[in-house]
């Protein structure tokens, strides 16, 4: 109704909330559909820094529920979000925008991981760790630490992977996706 009434801000809010709820329920197809509609509403809502941030955040959420479905499509969306996030981070130098750019880089790394481009994935994950350490954000460091640790374990480097997995375990307890914690704990067990 909001979109038909050309209230694109309202449409965005409702599609975004519906996507969040579908993601919480692990309803990936519905979440992707709602986040796609939210992005379309933002395209019609106009510009401005706040809508650029909303777009970046929505692209991140869409990537998080569709990373294994089509990594190439996600990479295209994430590259656009990366450019916008870099502009915001450079112009305002706000820690929130640096964190936002780091989250984009995490999902770009994850897309490369799913494509089997492990060196490229590791490069993105390490850049996220650098930002997390710079701003002192252990929660931001948790996902790339876990993913790098898993990557090392998959490659047979159990000694290198275990400390990263152990570092991430506590912080992943607060992450919305329990799947990440389960994967981290399982890989930590394998490494040990």
C-alpha cells in the first residue's frame, strides 16, 4: 500500500522489517524478496546520506540471507555498497561508517569464499579485522575471526585456525545467527 501510494520511505520501513523477521525465522527466500523490495523502495525514495546508509545496511542484510544462493549477484550489489560506504567513511570519518564499510567487506569476503576464491576472501576478512582492532570492536572482529579460522582449518592449518576460532566464540554468542556460533564451535572442536 505504501509503494502504491508513493510513500517510499514507509514502504522501505515495512519491507525492511518484514525482511528482518523472515531472516530471524530462517525464511531465506522471503527475506531476500523483502530486502529486494526494500532496496527498490529506497531507489525511488531519493538520495541523501541517510538513505545511502539504509541502502548499504539493506544490501548487507540481503547478502547475509543469500550468500550461498548467488555469490556473483551479491558481489555486484556489495560493490555498489562498498563505493557508497567508502565515500561516507572518507567524507565523515565517523566510526559507524567505518564499521559499515567493514561489514560490506566481510560479506564481500564471504561471497568470494563461496566462490572458492579463498585468497581474495582472506584479504577482505583481514581488512575487517584491521578495522575491528582499530575501533576496538570485538563483535565486529568475531565473524571474520571465525571465518578465517574455518578457512585455515579447511586448508589443514589447525594450529593457525584454533586461536582465531577461540577468540570469536564468546562474541558470536551475541550474533543474531546461532548458525555462526555452531559452525565456529564445531570447527574449533575439529581444530583442537
